[in-house]
C-alpha cells in the first residue's frame, strides 16, 4: 500500500560527518528538535563504528560515544517530544534502533559486570580486543527505554530493533584490509 503525500509528513535527520559522534552535537540537535519540530512520530537511530585501533573520544573508548552513549542520549532527550506528540495527536510514536545481532556472540566478562562503572571499564585500553559489547548495550537501551517510560503512567513508546544483516556499508572503513 502506498501512502499519499501529506503536508504534515516531514523527515528530519541528524547526521554527523565525523567518524565519531560528538555528544555536544547530539544535545544541540535535540534542543533544536524540541524547539522546532511540531511532532515526532518515529525516531530512527542508525549509528555504528568499527575500529581496529584504540582511540579515546570525549574520554571514552571510541565506539562507546558513537554506538551507545550517543543513541542513549538522543533517546533520553527526545522522550519529551515523543510524549508530547502522543498526547497532542493521539498517536503512538516509535523508536526504531538499527542494531546488529552480534550480541548473540558476546559474553561480557565478569570483571566488567562487577566494575563500579561498567562504561569506564569498557573504556580500558586493555579491553580494546573486544568489540561486540556495543550491540549488547544498544539492545539494553532499546529494551529499557519503553519500560521506564510506561512505569510513569504516561503513554508507552515502543522500541523496535531492526537488524541490517550482512550489508555493504562504511562501518569498517577504518579497519585496514588484509
């Protein structure tokens, strides 16, 4: 079924031309969206980075801000606009997260789980050999956000997780070819 164009349908996207997400850019975008968007029906988050070298970004191991902290921050900051849309237009806004199924092959080490600050532990250079924790954290963000919202007796915000499968992308452009 094709949908007819509608004057209220509008697509807005946030795109950083950097290989790593900068938290300040996300906050600036969400502040803009809160002021300028009349409604937000679907929030699609499709981010990721794969690296072969340890690199810190904003004090974190490089993949954490891009693949986890950024999307989580975006979700938290967009919740008020999503809830406003639900109340004002009697619709059910949705959050769509593009995340791989790599979490099925991930075992987060016990010392990481036991650490007082899991994200700080994941930022250790010694753990850089890892790489599959990012999808696990993406899934956790997606699974937790609607429950924390619905517990406050406000409209639910379903989180839908889609897997891009094996696809050609620029995700691994920083990894040298063998």
